[in-house]
């Protein structure tokens, strides 16, 4: 049988999704489910003085109304996500915080009653801008023994990074700012909570069902083994579905109090506020170089929002500036600014995407200052070890990505003079940027079965958040056991299954694949052992080492039997195995995915409207397991970067309110914004990373893609926009080259 690995296999769950048979959070049928709706605060900071709920209680269908004056018992889960518990006190910590919960017979009744709750507040001043809290506190390390996120490496005789910059022949300084961004996954957040005695079953989109079960158990005060999280299909996550947010704990406890299931679906605006956002931040990158382009000094400073209620600690430089380019002197200073805003959380390539925009914009500015091709500048500072640590990589072929991407795009035809290419009303420019994202290879288990029906089942708690995990798991199992892919079933997204990798940090495929391969070997050994022990088996009494397993059959000499036949002889429904415990790796190698983006934009000379017209990206991610899902992930990640470059922003108003609370105001890239996107990959197996040789790839394409767009806009217009998104108001009337008409 030819291996399906790397082939263009159709998604195994595709038919379920396009026919509507795939069940998401609100699709699971539950008897007698009540509906809940949250009441949220209308101020950014202060206290609830009083809540008037009598009218809400009188509305048709209302079952219960909970407030801080009549709370549900919930605990905080400090250290991951939010650091407070809803309804346990009268404090208002951010605008949109949950301060009440209405439960009714239908969702419409709950929503109508919630709108009739009125609140009196004692308002206090709130910190809703970065400037209110600067300079902020230095970012702490992620673990006591881990590397500092703020390294300073200086050459002998150099006292400070400022001294190194002053000694450089050419220096550029780039300051970029970015408003908050929202995940806006297709499926709004929600939960259905069902109790059976002391056991809780939760239906909710989760990127990490096992973690969800543990965190929810902590928040509602029961043992983790009493919680089961079912999440077979997730309508997107981008990081927002890793923690357990307040609405989940409230629904679970309300269901226990009322002795009936409770379903809670957040509105789009509530999802935007309550399920995390990419922090607002400011970054300053200073680059010092010799006249030949050799980097002498690199400084990257950042200040990012970290809400008082907890959230994601944004450190944009660690895996970008600390990794990408060789330099004699390096200094990173990342600070966190306490604010009275909703919780932040990781958003696709959470640190790396904004960090790469700052660094790759600065690299483009340095290339302009040196009158050097931006691609040549990157090649001159190519590094074979991690600059901040000196580690070697498991594999790195970024130089090949540069070469292949440039050839496919036609980079050699680039005109370096801004504003020199004109097509009617449109200025045309091109730009490029590098991509880098860390790869993770932690060992996670799976369970596998050979069944008497002649099928194979792979079971793991890892969910499929739309990335193609069902397909990847089926492909790897098909290859490892030599059975057709249509005879493989993947069971995913259930905390009752083996605790496998979360669908976060581009971990899932790179962790599942080696686990499936090693478990397959154990499973084959178990099958051979069964073959020699089973009465009536043609292999009974033989040494298992004399048997051969091939494409679903056991063979020895002229004798042959399928695993289904052997299971029938043994009168067993299945033989199964779980991933053996892996020995910890002694190698101290760094692991990253790499890529190169090349972008063409058109900017209207009269309106300033920017349009991406062409995009090419080349990636180095080790072995690609599924060509179709890999291509989809790369293209989707580039689209994510285009949206971040030109459209996405959710400014926090002085009142603490997000300015964009729906998909009419929060703009994401749609078909009209997306050009032809040409993606390719090198497909070298990185066996130093794992036996499968496959690294994660889902987030890599987002890193650097926004910078490539910004650099192309500069090449088209001569205008350097350093604050995202790049909107026409930042371009019109600012044409230093005269190519962009003033209005």
C-alpha cells in the first residue's frame, strides 16, 4: 500500500461538516435544558450598589436570577486565565464583566428578562489606556528555572546596548503600536452543562478538554474526575478556547442548583469581551549595523496590556528577535502594564505575530537606510544557532525558503524605488518578511484498537478546531498499520479519552503523529502475541518473532490471516494498546518552524485604499502529514495576517468599552480582501525533532505576514505605516514621494 502521508487526502470529517451533521456546542440534544443569559456591567471599574431584579423575575418562563447579592458558589482559578470568580462580590473590574445570570425556559425568555435588570453603581477611575500604566513591570519568566524572557547579550568590552548602537555605522529606530484584537471565531462561546448525580458532563468548544475539565472542577469545587468535557467539533478557537471562562462555571453551578441541564450561549459582543483578546501593545526596535549590513546591535522593547483580572502575558520579542538574526549585541526588555480591561489571552501566534511585525518592519527600514535588498540583508545576518541561547536547531532551512519563495514570486523584478510602479490609479509595491514559530514535542498518549470489524480506532482527547486533526490522525494510523484510510476512525475531543495534546501552540499534529506511530508498534506486537496464543489460529504455538504483520494481515510462511479473522478466532471484539511512556530526550536542541513571505499590494493614488494583490509564502516545517490540510492552514494563516495588517482592531474607549462589538464593526478579511495565495513547503523530515519528523504549522504563516504587507505598502507609496491596521486614512495625503495624490 502506498503511504498516504503527505498526500492530498480529502478531509475525513468533510461530509459531516458540509451536511450539518457535525455537532458543535449548541447542537448536542439534551432533555429539559434551561437557557441562561448573562447580565454584564456598564462601567469599567467600581462597585455594584444595588441590582433591581423583581421585574426580571416576573417575566414569563424565568426560573432563577442570580446576582452578587444572591450568588452562585464559584471559586477563582488563579494562575491560568481569570484570577477572580464572578458574582462572589460587588466589585466591577472591567466593563462587560458578568454581574448577573438569568435562567429561563427558552433563550429568548432569558435574554428578555436579563434586559430588564437595572443596576446602580459606585464608579471609580479606570486604567483603560497603556499610557495610564507605563512604564509597567518587567515580564517575569514563565517558570522559575526557565530562560529569562529579557536577555541581554553583549560583546566583550561593550557595557550597554546603547553603547553598541552608538558604535554602529547605521542605526534605525522603529516604534509600532497595536490596538487590541479579538479572536471572533465563527462559533460564539457557550456551554451546555448536564449533571448526573455528582458527575458533570459539559458540551463546550474547547481546545484542551482535559485542561478544561480540571479548571472547571477547580472553579466549581468538585474533583476533576467528576467532570467530562465533550468537544468533538469546535468552530474555531485561535487560543480563546484554552481557558475556562466565567460563563462556563456559572452555567455548571446553575445546573447543579436547579437540578436540570443549563445551556448558555454568549452573544457575539459578550464573546468578544469575556473570552480574551490580543493585548494592546507598543514596541520599539532599534537596529545597529555595519555598512555591509552586518547587524551589530539589536534592541527590542515592548509594553503590553495585562489586565488586573488576569490574562496572557505578552512577550513579543522572545521567539522573534531572540531567534531570527545573528548579532553581536542583543537586548530584550518586555514589560506588562496593569489595566482595568477584560482579560487578555493568547491569539493565534500570540507573541510572535506582533513581535515579527515590529522586527520585520525595522529590518525593512534598515534595508532602505543601507540601500540594500531586504532579502540580501536577511541572508547576511542568517544564523545557524539561536542568538539568545547559542542552541543549535533540530533542523533549519530558512535560506531555502528565501530562495524558493523569491523565485516563485519573482522577487528579482522588484523596483526598490518607492512609488515607481504605477498601473492607472494604482501604485504597486512588493515587500517580504521572515516567519518563525516554536515547535513543541512533548510526549502525549493515544489509545488505538484493532476491531473485529476490520477497522482501526484512534482515540485521544485532542479536539479538531477546524485544522484537520481527524484527517491527520487517520492518515498516520493508516500508514502505520497499512490499512486503507476509510477503515480508520478517529475519536477526538473528549476528556474521557487519553489525555493527549491540546489543540494549541501548533502542537496537535506534531504530538499525535509520533504517538500514533509508537502505539501502532505496540498494537502490532499485541496482535502477534494474540495470534500465537489463540486456539484455532494458524500461528498457534509459534514464536511471535517468526510472524510478520503487513497491511492488516499476519503472515508466516504460507499462512495468512487478517486481524479481523484473528479476533474472530479469539472471540474478542478488539485488541488495544496505549502509547508507551517515552524516555525524556537528552538533546538540548531548539525547534522552530520557519518561512518567508513575499507580498504585492496596490494602493489607490486618490483614495489611499490598500489592496493585497498577490502573496507567496514558502515554509520549512519538517515532514508534512496532510497536504490538503497543511495548505489550508498556511493559506488561512496568511489571511489572518492580511486581516491583522489592513483591517483588525478593537480599540478600548475611555469608558472601558470595546469599540467593535460585532462582525459589522470588527472587520476581518473576507473573500474580496484575499488575493491568490501561493504556498509551498520544503517537506524535509525533521527526525531530530521526532520520529515522524513533522513540526507544527498552523500558526507559523501568521508570523511576519502583516509585516510583508506593510513593507509592500511602503514600496508602493513611500509611506511607512508603523501602527496597525494600515488603513487608508494613514495613507491619504501623506505621499512623501508625490506618487500618492493629496486630496
